[in-house]
C-alpha cells in the first residue's frame, strides 16, 4: 500500500494584511474583559467590509444579512500592544505535514464523494469464516473553484498555566489562523480562564491586523472554564449560522476543565448535539498537561479534528492546517447506512464508532476535504454456503451535502463473496492491500491503548503491548512485502525505545495523535 503525497499542511502561508475597516456580522452584544477595549463588533445586520485593491475599495454583501450596508464600526482605540513578531513564519520552520495512504479508490465524477466496498478475499471456504469489508470514501481530487464561507469561533484558553512559551507560540499560531481567512469568512474569538469573554465578536475577516491585536492582548489568567468557553463559542457561531457556511468551533486548551461543567462525557455530548445540528468542533491540545482523551472525545463527538501542539512548529501546523482544511471541505454531514446481509454477523468495527440495530449499522463521519481517502473497516463472520454460490455481505449508502456541486447526494456500493473449496484459489484471491489496512487500523487501536496505559503510569504494560504489536507488524510487513508496514514497525520501535526515557505524559499525547492520524488514513511524516 504505497504512500502518495496528497496534501501538505502549512507548506506556504499567505501573509496578507489589510488596513481596511473591520466588517462585523450580526451578533449579540458582548463586552471584552481585561483586553483593553471590549469586543470588536458592529450593529445587527451589518454587511460592510472593505477590501482594498490599490486605491479602490469594494463592499461585499453578507449572504445572510439584511442587505443594508451601514458604515463599519471603528476598531477600539484602546488596542493592546502591537505584536513584536511581525512575520512569525520566518522564525518557525514549517516542516511537519501529512502523507495519506493511497488506497487507489476511483475518483468520483459529477459529485464530491464516491464510495466503494471491497473485501479482503473474493473467495471464501464453503465452511464460511471471517472476512474484512473495507468501505472506502473518496472525494474529488481538485479543489472547488468556489468554496463555502467559514463561520468560525476560536475558543482560546488563557488560564494561568499558559504562562510563558505556550501562550506566546499559541498567539502566533492563532494570528496565522486569521491570516488564512478570506474577507467572506466570519471569525470570533472567545477567551476563557475562570471567566469567559469575547474579545472579537463575530466579524468578517477584513481588518486582520485589528483582530490579531486582540489575540496579542491575551494574557495568562486563572482557572480553566472549558464549559463556559465552549458555550460562548457555540453561541457565537449560532448567531450567524447558515447551512451554506462551514460552521465550526475550534477549542484550544492546555489543561483540564476545573470550572463549570467538568464531566468529559457531558461536554462531549454537547459537542455531539451541536454537530448533529450543523456546528462541528475541533480540538487543539497544547503542551503536556491537557487531557488528551477528553479532547479526542470532544473532537470525535463534534465531527472535527484533533491536534497535538507541543512546540511552536506543531502549533503553527495545527492552527493553519485547521483553517486550510476548512477551506477545502467538499462533503459535509457525511453519514453511512450499512445493511448487513442475512446471516452475516458483525465482529468488530475498526477506527470508528457504529450504532447498530439488528443488521443495520450507522456511522457518522467528519466532513471530508479535497483529495481525501477514508476507510471504515468491518470484520464480518460469514456463514457456510454452497460451492460456487455468491453470498452478499453488505450494501452501503453514503449520504452527504455536496459543497462544490450542490445539493444533498448519495453514493452507493455493495460487496459479496463466492464460495470455493479450492484452497490455492482462495489464497490467491486475497487482497493484500486490505490485509495491510487491517494491520494499520489494529495498530492505531493498540497505540491508543498504549497511550492510555502511559497516562495511567503503567509504562511496563504499555511497552509489553506495543512490543507484541511490533512483532505482528514486522511479520505482516515481511509476509505482504509491504513497505508501509515496515515503516509502521519502525515507528512502533522508536516509541518502544522512548518509553521510560522521557515524560510519559508527553509521549502518550504524541502516540495518541499518531493513532488518530492513522484512523483518518493519514500518516505523520516529519520533514526537515
């Protein structure tokens, strides 16, 4: 299963700036707290936003606005100190990006997303047995000529533990997040420690320098009120929600919730409810002290992305990678309805959570971007059958909102096997690529397990379980002559070598992040 470079996060940054007036979107009133000037906002119904082109300005309209174009609200004169780093990208090496596993799925034509259903073996013994069903999702390989506008609220943890380098490099990365926005995009900034404020009420990303000054004004505070921060972020996005926008809350934190609602399940349930109603949630963990299991849970429930940012470079990659991914979304609200054939039993689902009812499985996916391949892998128990007969395994229907082509669409696929009593023919009909996918996703599950053990202080057990998986991956890599599995084994080996030699918490976060990428069909590769 050769790896092909499909996209690179943060290889280039558009370092644009604007001296134009800030255009604000309809918003509920809010007052900034501790940032020397309140929130950036404008009257309800404002659609103004000047885009400079030489000496000429144009005024874009808000797709959901009132159609009026009042004068833009001026930025506060009591702005925070001007940032000392005017071009942070020059000081931060942009080196980490992602390759994606190339599954060679057919590129869809005439719609943004297609699906296939392939089996690990085309022939099966008449006695029945286990079969792996690989459901592949593949998006179009070219970015849409026009993209949907973003409606994003950035929920920024500035608690006391952010003091020092963490808040410095996180501010820099957040400013680059703003740099990547377009004039049609809505951005808001929610800041939380023990209290919650809105330094930037929902506004069009026109006067980016004014927005970045607000980010620069964030200073370390006290406790960690994730509950209040998320609530304010969701309200900011909801105030301008439209189905034809990409509606996203991005949570950034370096700690655990200790004010307000602190139960991870309750916070994740809120993210799930918002996602079901069109507002997704991504999570960025900063440093070594955040609860990675909780943030992954929120991102999974919220149908967004999970990132680990422990360095300046990683923070920049995470923040800019998130906004660039949002700009490339082509399939929204992706839902899979899988119907297993009579007599076929589900053994396990790898990499995703499925809701089951009888022979029906439902899987909700996060939004998919341009040129993305994604796999849902099922392990099935197939009953015995007559020689030469065909046994249906499953039918698959994928529903999604098509961003570049428009409308609500569906992609269909089905899979079956044929019974045989020829052992040689059965062996020859096995699909080595799917066998390799099985190992990759099983390894991801073991990595998540190892991360949990490390977090619980069970280093010896984590090392033992990783060592067992290492032997499996090495053996399968040799058996299948698969270079990717050999690279996978090398990755596991370097984790094994580091256990006991460095902080378990930091290593656990790195391992978990690697596992999440594998579950999404991506492989982390560090470039110098």
